């Protein structure tokens, strides 16, 4: 039996909202919501849908009758094709408005929370060039523009160094200029690409698993340190050395020049040996006089300036006096733990990644902090009664889980623990709301503050203070 054609066309719809996953929202005449990838609230558009689900459509605006006054000109020439920075076409104050709204909606609709007066979202001073880490992929299968395809002509060079096209694992968009990381990031990327082409170095082919150059990572720190890491698919001493020597000579400002030779199918470097070619195998980030050592595998918040704001809010919410035992759950490299240590009696950090805990201990030592302790383990397993008996009942728990939120067992343990205060830092207010709904039986939300770490995207961080009822 032929399937019903589920594509629909709707005329003259007003775009009314923006939210989850960065999509704009309109309402179809049948009352269903339509998620649009290319519109801004206030636009009046004709819509072509391409997917129908039970409760909503997915579609695209194909004719724009009125353009919203919330629009602004995207800075980037790759806007609309690149998967990053999807909200560049919306003025920053409107981005903030919709982020705030998303958090409030999630906390009230999913969390059923009686919200206290919510502090206005804290915007990022830098709206571009705010990231300290970028990762690019080499490919010999460059994504072609519609014009190139339409021309029917031989497009010549198919090499690319850039980002994956959303949803296409083997197609890379060649990036001319990215607005996310400050110079010399773009200059270095372009110089590497030009040098590699001139010297006939093969770019990777994901489908066939062939080629030489695989990925490029560039990390910068607020005190001007710079890490460049190149991942090769196989060893070729002559070519590898010539590229690394070129970088060393051409960019003497590189603090840490490293490489990986990874012949696995996937390109994550976490299980690979990272080799330092020149300089140190790490850079330092600084915050309020504390130094954090960052190696190629370390996690560090990618917007350093806003991380500082986020941590200050977290510390304020914890309102420490110096007498408290604090738990810092999902501590990563122990940044929050060290940041608050001066104001607490003791901070106990827990984290699943052993390397991160090693770095946390080392950083604490370098920073001459003596009242932090760090433990490795899966939170759902480690954080039990024996752990609490050993470390003492906390006065404050800070928790900063990944996007999935906290494991049910961890939430259950928090309920049994009955710490007077919990500060919940979240990068996903939907899972935060889900966890708050469970905590609600014993805890009241007394403060909530959203922080924008990622301008031009829909992502938003939210910090909540909970007090025992
Ligand atoms: N608070 C830190 C890191 C937050 S990111 C900072 O601000 O830098 C969340 C952290 O949770 C990551 O470091 C991740 O490795 C860790 N994590 C994820 N799942 C975990 C689990 N099940 N148990 C313990 N830690 C986990």
C-alpha cells in the first residue's frame, strides 16, 4: 500500500516562538506545532513541512512575507549550512529572552516548580570569539555548495578542513572563517590547510578510511597560551615532521605543539597516546589567581569568561562562611571545588574520569589548596552511605552533571542525605527540571539564575539553589 504523502504546505503563518534544539515555532491550522529550522519569531512565512509526527511537524520556511524585527544580519558566511551558531540571525537580546523562557518553561512544565523570582539571564560580554577550544576535521570529501552542484562543472579541489555537516558523518564543510575562537585560530587553520595541499598531504576519507591528516584541535587560554594538536591517521615521518616544523617556525607563539597517530576507525583521542613535539604538553588557564593545567585530554569549560561568572554565581548561591563541608559532584578537573575552597572548611570532589581527578589533585597542589579531596568513580555507585560516613555529612552539595542530568540513584541519595543546601548547575534545564521534580518532596527552589555560555546557539546553563524544606 502506498504511504500517504505527509508533506504539507501552509501559507502565511506567524512564527511565534523559539526554543528547544534551536528551532523556531509556528502553529499549523490544525493546531499542531511546526518546528522550523530557518525562521525567527515575528517572521510571517509560508511553510513546507517534511516530517509529520504525532504531535508536531518539522518544516522549513520557503517564502518570507514579513521579516521579524528581531532579526539581525548573521556575521558568518557559513551560517545556515554549518551546524554551529544557529541563532546568528536573531539579535542577541532576543536570543537571551528565548533562552530564559526555555529555562522557565522547563522548570515550570517539567519540574512543576513554584519558581521564586528569577534573576534575569546573564548574557556573555563576548558574543563571538568566546570559545577556548575548537576541533576541526580534515576531509577529501568537501561539502559542495548548491551553486557548485548546480553548475555541473568540475569543482576542482575537494579538500576541506572544517566542521561536519549536521547529520552527515562523512561530509565536511570547509571553513573560511569561524567566529568562535579568537586569532590566531583562523590563521593557523588556514595556514595548515594551504601547507598540506602544497605539500601533497592527503586529507582523510572517512568512508574508505584512507588519508594522512585527520583532525586539528586548537586551544587558547585567557593568558595567551596556545595549544595546537594534529591527529594523523598513519605515520609518515617526513611529512609529519615537515608540517610540525612549519607550524613551529611560522607560529612561535604556540606554547604546546602536539600530535597523535590514530589508525582506529573513530577519531576520539581519549584512548590514544598524545606526543608532544614542541614546547609543553599542556597550557594554563587562570581564574582568580588559581592556575588550571590543561592537557590535550582535559575538560575545561569552553567559554572561560562566562565560566568565571557561572562559578561566582555558584559560590554566591552556596553562601559559604568557611565552616562548611561541601561536596562537589561531577567535579571534572576540580575547578569549582578549588574555586570555592578558600570559603569552605573542606571540599570533596567526585568525578568518573580518572585523568580528570589526577589533574584536579595536581592543580590543587600547585594552587596550594589543602582542603580539597578528590575521588574517582561513577556517581551512582560511589556516592553511598559509606562515602558519606567517611567524608562527613555535607552542609552544601554542589552538583554539575552532564546533559543527561543525575542518575535516579544519585537523586535518591541526595534525598536521603538531607544536606541543608544544594546548588544544582545544569547545562540542560529539561533534565534539571526532571531531577528537581523528584527533589521537590524535600527541597524548595529558592533561587534560579540562567547564564549564557554559548551566544549564537540555543544552549543555556542554569543554576538553582535548593533549600531543605
Ligand atoms: N564541574 C566541572 C565539570 C562539569 S561537566 C566544571 O565546571 O568544569 C560534567 C562532568 O561529569 C564531566 O567531567 C564528566 O566526566 C562527569 N561525569 C559524567 N558522568 C558521570 C558519572 N556517572 N559519575 C561521575 N562523573 C560523571
